[in-house]
C-alpha cells in the first residue's frame, strides 16, 4: 500500500512544483532547497486530503520534513478509519 500512496503523493507534489515525479523520492526534503515552499506543502496537504479522503491537522503538517513523512501519515490515517 505504501508504494501506491507514495506514487500518488509524488505525482501530486510534482504537479505543484512542476518537476518530474521520477525526481521525487521518499527521502525528498520538503524544503526550499528542493524548490518546495511552505505554500507548496499546504497545497500538497489539501490535495492529499481530497485524494485520500482524510483530514490532516495543522499540528501534524508541522512534523512533515520529507515526502516519507507525508506518505506514512496518510497511510496511518487511512488505517485508523
């Protein structure tokens, strides 16, 4: 399941920051060094909430430092339903 979630998260992020999804890995940092601004993370969260039909709380968003953090949170939240 994680692989499917990762592919979708990478696809969403790649559209937001206009990069090839192949350039995004689980260890990709959500930082300006990778061209990812805070607004981009906010857009990613909104799109993940829509796509996966979950709620991601603001206090959780602040803990996301890599793509893997987002993937793990989505997976955990979906399994709690």
